[in-house]
C-alpha cells in the first residue's frame, strides 16, 4: 500500500523544514508536493523518497484536488 508524502511525514514526524533539508529541494516546491498541489518530476520523487527513507514506489504521487476545480468547473 502506498502513502502520500504528507502521510509519511506525519508518521515519521518529519517537518516541512526537515524534508526541505533532507531532500535539498526548494521549500515552495516541497510544500506543494506535501500539499498535493504538484506532481513531482522523477528527480524530485527520488530525492523526496530518499529523504523519507522509502522507495519511490511506496509513495502516492499526484494532485489531491481535481484539476477542474482549479479552473472553476465543478461537476454539473
């Protein structure tokens, strides 16, 4: 079963700043990944997974919010 970056951070008690330090990624990018607002590149996925001590395949990647809601188009 895969988990989101946010779930892993919570379980491991890893703060946003800790994840930024361990992954060596930009803070705004890490925050967007944790919040599910950004689908990371393969490099960002690898660095995030290594920072959390897991394999990339153990993490659920992607957006939490359906794209249509960002554009103001909800279900009809």
